[in-house]
């Protein structure tokens, strides 16, 4: 029996619209606190090139920590596996901005998807340049992946993060004391905050994630990264992509995913689909409340969990 994916998306969108508990928007970044929590969007790009959407799939939002996937891809392209001398690959089990864990591990972040690890990745991508050069490179890379030159950075969000990012400043300076941040902290954070302030819609984000669905290939031709590196990034998304709720997400959804406090989640079903969901209200773990529920239902309806038999749900 073939899968009626448009009907599945329509059902999920309708269910999410009826949900009363939509979570709480992030308030520690003032610009994010103003976003309407009633919104929900979903976009799925399949391996055969179909783009299917529901709800507010074309509304732009701040991708925040979802950007760490693209930043990691760039950094691995610059320094390869040397990156793992400076950043670990294990789940954190702590809050995404924990300082105590960093102190215990002498300035080596547990993985590239917690804030400390992403700051080290930003340090690598800065590469001795001014922040505007690194920011421009990141924006061009995301536009290339999505095939969309209209993607921009929300400057108001970047300014808001800079004005309130005291804990990130502490993390960067602490790692600089261990020589694991090599550039001045304010330059690294300037790049990092702008990276997080990239604004995309679900449609654009799902399109940007296609290379991880396609074993590292760009659908337009050529290769973004090697198949081995694509598999490893997907593995990190599964084990570390939802901070200290990563195990629960793997248990409930079973799809590699990376969340952001803007309410977005990028999820990858290798060989089948790149998925983006967005709803700005967050659950207690800081992940999109409705986005997580939508992906759980999608996995149930399609059998797309990476732990399911290959033909289940098809």
C-alpha cells in the first residue's frame, strides 16, 4: 500500500492547529519573545524531489541552533577530523549552555551542538578573518544548499542576542583560557550570533537539508560532503541534536534531528526525506513543543524511523 504523504501532512497540520498546549516561546532573546506561538509549519522534501508543505511552511523564522548543522559541515570541510581534538562527540546530558560541564572537561565541549561546541566551530570557521567574512561564507553556503538566494540574516535578532548573550560570552572566554578558542571572544561571538539569526522558512530549511538525505550529494549535482561525513553528521543529530532531551527524541521519533530555540527542527530520513517543522512554543527541554509532536506522529504514520524496517510505511 503506497503512502499518501499529502494526506499525512494535512492530518498532522490539522491536529497541530487544534492543540491547546503549544509550549512557551523563548524569552531570554527579546526578539524571539515577540513571535506568535499560534503558528505551525511543516515541509518535506523527498528523495525524488517532491516538496510537500502544510501550515505556515513559508513563514520565515530564526533557525538559531539548527544553523549548527551547517556550521559543522563547513568546519569539517576546513579542518577535517582535526576538529574532534577540540570538540567531543558525546551527548551532553546537561543544559545546552552549561558552564559546569565545560569546567569539568577542561574547556573541551562535549559535542558540536551544545553552545560551547558551536562556539568552537564558529572559531574554526572564523579562520583568521573578520566576522563579516565568516558570516558571508555561512550565508552563501546555506543559500547554495537551499538553492535560494533570498535567505537573509535577521539583524534585529542578531543584535538582540548580542545584547543578552552573557552566558555565551562566559563560555567563549572560558574556552579561550584553555586555548580552545583561538580568536578574540567578541569576534567569534559576532559570527556565532549572526549565524543563529539566519532566517528561513520550513520550505527553505528542508531544501537546505537535502544533502544529508542524499548521502552528501547536492541535488543539483556535485558533492557537498563525503558519504561518510554525511552519515556521521546524521549520527550526531540523532544522539546530540536535542540537548539533554536527545535520548527521548530518539526514543519517541527515531529520526536524526537538530532543534533550535526559534522553534524549528530539521530532521533527516537518510535516502528518503529532509523535513523541517516549526512552531515557536518550546517544551520544558527547550525544543519545539508542536514540532516534536508532529515529527513523532510523522514517524508513526510513515514508518520513517531509522530503527524501522526499510519497507515499513512505504
